[in-house]
């Protein structure tokens, strides 16, 4: 069993910043990919960013490129999504997930967190 717990969401004004955390427990994360997704009310789930745990190589969606930074702390088994210059359209429930290559490259992940709400006001 793997448990993922997201935290750090909340209400922020446009232009502000938030840092989301995803704490993993149950197993080591070597060879895993951690991804971040979001789902706005009434819309489909959207890929945001992912990171290879061992190498730290990252991929960020075009919609947030230049504003969001994904990282991980191997000692704490915790991933982070730093969100800067937030816009109202970033409002969504944000989820972290764990998967393995190559399925994760197709957004097919094995474990999901409960989500954390991010609301950006104008």
C-alpha cells in the first residue's frame, strides 16, 4: 500500500504563490514518477507536471510552464509543486500521483492522493 497526502492548498489572490506538498508513505520512491494533476469544476482532469524521482528530471505542461516548479525531497519522501504568478484559471483541485515508466508517460498512474483545493481570486 502507498499513501499520498497533499497539503498546502488554499485561497490566494491572482499573482500570488503557493507551494503544494505531497508526502508519500508505504514504500521507497526510487524508479517512480510523481505527477501533479488538477481538475477544475466542470472540467476534465489536466496534467500539470511530473518528475522522475531518482534523476529529478521534470516535465511541465505548457499551460503552467515558466510559473510552476516541481521538485522532490528524497529524505522526506515528499514532492513539491511551487506555483507562482497564479491566475484565476489555475483554480482547481490539485492531485499528486505515483506511477512507473512508461505508463506514467501516458498519464496512467498507480496511486493517487486525496487532492487539495487551490482557489485563485481576481
